[in-house]
C-alpha cells in the first residue's frame, strides 16, 4: 500500500503543478497581449513616458570623490 500511496501522491502533485503552470501561463499571455484597436490607422492608446526628475545638488556630494594614496 505504501508504494501505491506514494505513486498517487506523486501523480496528484505532478498534476497540480501542471494545472498551476498552465493557469499562470494563460494569465501571463492574456495580460501581455496587445489590445485590439478599432482601426489600424489609429494611434496607440497608451504611450510610455520618460520623465527625468531634477537632481538636487545639496543632497550628497556635488563633486565626485577622489581617492588619494
């Protein structure tokens, strides 16, 4: 009986891992697909923006440190 129980546990765990992997893969595919547009000539609804925040000189060193032997 012990061999049968071990085999069933292994089979159940393997099946569970397969189901979890498939669900997570499907979720990833669904979340990363491009949204269908109404017309092909329409611009994309979402655009990535690059913003650069100004650096404040008074925080930290204003000049790079110099190592002296």
